[in-house]
């Protein structure tokens, strides 16, 4: 086999794996709406923290604390889901949502 053939095969396998991964996201989102919402909020808060630092509304220290809080929420979300077959109960979702609200208020604007 030539180097070009090996590269083409590798790219084809990579594309197949990426497509399969993308298709797997949709059922996960449908089956885990609570987790999807929690993780989307964490992503939004992450962007708001970065924007706050860029705008000068948050110091680097404040951003570090907020990122740490978000990491703790994400870790807790994963642990909770692992205890329930990959799902969050209403109570768990409510707890995480409350924690995210607290961080959101600290970010401001």
C-alpha cells in the first residue's frame, strides 16, 4: 500500500467514526433532557465568564472561582447521572439548576 492509500483509508475511518459520534448525540439528547439542559447552561456560563474577563467586569481571580464552581457542578451532574442509569431525577435536576443559578448571579449581567 502506498502512503496516499493508507492516508485515504485513515481519513475514511476517521470520518465514519465522527459521523457515528454525531448521530449518537441526538438519542442522548432525547433521552437525557435534564443533563442536556444542565450542560448547556454550564457552557453558556463559561462563555459569560470569559466575556466578563474580556470586558473587565470580572477579575481573573473571580473567573477562576466561577470556573471552579462550574466544574464542581459538572462533576456532581456526572456522579448523579451515574447513579441513575445516565439520567437525572427531578430533584437532582432542581438541585443542579439552583447551583447554576447561584453561579449565574455571581457572574452578573
